[in-house]
C-alpha cells in the first residue's frame, strides 16, 4: 500500500508522486485489485444511453477507466489529470480523443455545459479532490447530463462530500439515480478500504 498517495498536503507533492509512479502504475494497481474503474464503467453502461456522448474522465490517470469505457462502446472520451506522467501513459492507449492537464479544486477553464457526462474513479479520496470540485463538475455538464463518481466510504471522510451533495440536490436539482453498496476498492491490498459509486442526473432547468 505504500504507493497509494493518500493524505497529501499540497498540489506539488501529489503531482510529483504520480509523475514518479506513472510508468509502473497500471502494474501496481492491478496487483492491488483496483476495483473502481470497473465499477464506474459498469454504472456508466447502466445509466448512460447509447450514442455518441461526450464524456469527461476526471482524474483519468493512466486511462484505466478510459479503457473500460472504450470497451463498453463509449468512444468520445476526454481525459483530465494533474500529472503529465500519467497522461503520457494514457495517451499511449489510444482511447481518448483529447487529454488535458488540470488540477481539480480550481476553476477548470472549460465552457459551461460542454460534456454529456462526467465520470470520476478514485478521485474523491483523501489528499485528492476537495468537495467543492463537485460544483465545478456540475457547471461543465450539460443540462440533463450525468455525474457518476466513486467516493471513499469510511464513516468519516465522506461526510463533507455528502453535505455538499445534499445542497446540490436542493439548490441545483441534482437527481439521485443510485448509490452502490459499499465495496472493497483495493481488495488485494487492504480489505478495510471501501468506496461507493454515486450516480446523479443534472437538472435540465
């Protein structure tokens, strides 16, 4: 578990960590049984209609979620990540139409309502994207679009996110589609780590 970059205190440390890990990342996380890309892709297949939807993979890393989405027929994919090294690995997989280097928790510099759906696997976990990222992701989703993401679930970490999500449900008319049961996100590395997949529809108003 030494590779999991939890509880970083600053942006530069996080980026350096992922840049250094990028060449070995796929091998390492597969050995640890990384379950979340498959879980997010399965939710996308369940909730998103067929067609040429423009999807944003937030925190795309080396493209593990992108590969899963591509295999399920989603071909109009944009990936976003803070690490140049991770994006270099993702670019070699040939599943993304566009890759962007940006940091979550800051304005993304993208137009309003530019994606049909936003997907995030393993992003909302300690030391990574803060809760307010949800507001910015809601801004760039088209009215009537989808936001599907995993959230670390330990009885404490998720509380700030759930507080903001409840506000978005009320004020921005986010419609809850489903929450998965808690699942072991790294089953071959630490069976105590759990996450849930949350799926929402963004209001068309």
